[in-house]
């Protein structure tokens, strides 16, 4: 049984006060939530305050990016150790907005993953094809390249601590969601890759989240897929009502839920 994860990526939204207010309102709405891990990823400026507001709750804090060095002359960057210091237990790595807007490469993703693991963080490693790549029937090729590049050199023990998020770029922030079957096919491809690289047992424990226009209306259908172990949510994670509805998705049909 893989324990689902519902993670909200707030991107460059919410000042400190808004972020704290969000967590205060979210706490009671997810307090009874035993079926999944709940994660919010505020901007760097709000990490410490959100961590303080979430203390004693079942809400974990993630950063949206990190550098691979512990410290150094890297203006504007934040190290994994600094994220731990601010109360993070997760970090999103290789989001498509980092890959496309900042030219982040698979090699850099790999260095960040290793550094995050060394600092004790759980990396949420994003992969996914563009629309052009899908239309060129190259989705598998892209997933192969990003998966192998991002996880190169990890031991099976290290790999077993990471989470992968399949986020087709054409579904991010567009309102266009991959159908549950389409997402499931890519997740199965990623699990197969994990099996080839790290063995069947490790692959069967790998949590693969889907991301791309997830909302309360479609989370049930996505979570009903055996291959989908949770969601990385952008826009719909910015409002307490929609995020808590996603966390408390309709259950009973999904294969990945665990109550322990
Ligand atoms: C994301 O930013 O990771 C994302 C999936 O965004 P949205 O849910 O808005 O498509």
C-alpha cells in the first residue's frame, strides 16, 4: 500500500500573513485526515511562519526549489540545509516552470535531488512532457530522459525516499487535465523505469503524484486509478475550500489509500 500525498504548490503567491491565515483555516479541515499526507509549499519568504503555524498539525511544509550546495556564493539561492532550518520536510525539484523559465537541466535536478536527500528532505521530483513532445509521440522518451537524468547515481535506498510528480506541461495552469487513463499510462511508464533502475520492490513502493489542473471535481477520478498516488496541486491549492476538498477527496474506490 502506498500512502497518498496531496501537496499544494503555491508558486509565487501569498504574503506571510496570507500564508499563515491559510494554514490556520486549513488545520481543522484536515485534522481528521488519516488517509494521506498533506503538504503545502509556500514561497521561501513564508516558510518559517507557515512552519510555526502548522506546528502540531498534520500539515507538512515543502519548499519549491533549492540549490545543491550547502552554502556558498550563490546570490538569490537557498540551500537544502536552510530549508530544514526553516522547518521544511519536503522540497519540489525540477518543476516545469523551473526547467522552462530558468533553464534547469536534468543534471541540475540530479544534483539538487542528491543534496536534498543528504539534508534529510523528501524531494518531490517533477517530470513531464510539453504539448509538442506529446503530439510528436515522444512522451515516453521525455519521461525516460528526465527520470534517468534526475535519479542518476542514487542508491536504491536513496531512491526509495523520493516522490515523483508526473506533470504534463500542457495541463499545468491551463484547466486542461490529463484523463485519469492518460495519467495512469505515464505513471506506469515511470514505475517501469523505476523497476529497471532500482528493482521491482523499490518501484512498487514509489509514490507517483499527478499534477496538472487538479481540482475538487476531478480528484476522485484521478485517485481511483491504482497508479496515481496523490496530487501536486497548483491553482486549486490557493483557496482553503478547494484545497481541503481535494485533500478530503471521495474515497472508497481508490487503490492507494491507507488508513494507518
Ligand atoms: C503545478 O504548479 O504543479 C500545477 C500542477 O499547477 P495547476 O494545478 O495550477 O495546473
